[in-house]
């Protein structure tokens, strides 16, 4: 029996095989809704903010307005 996983969008069971062209999604609709959420920045991958490298920041005189 093939492995089944829940659709990330709606939770319906999806067979994890070549017979499911939209896996891990259950349908094209769920796949496109998820893509739209990523494009609207509703989903984000957390990252650790790196401290600003002083060698890469512009000199102080370049930041001031003359």
C-alpha cells in the first residue's frame, strides 16, 4: 500500500506516488492557493539576522547629506 500524506493546504489524504501529479497537494487548486500564499508573503522561512559587516557599510561621510 502506498504511503499517504495529508495535503498541506486542506489536510485531505494524498497518495505519495507518481499517480498523484500534485503531491504533496491533493489538487491543482490547493497547489495554486499555497503558491499564492507564498507570493503574498503569508509564509516565510525564518532566518537569523547576521550582524552588519562594518567593512561593507558605506563610510560615514557618504551617509551624510551635503
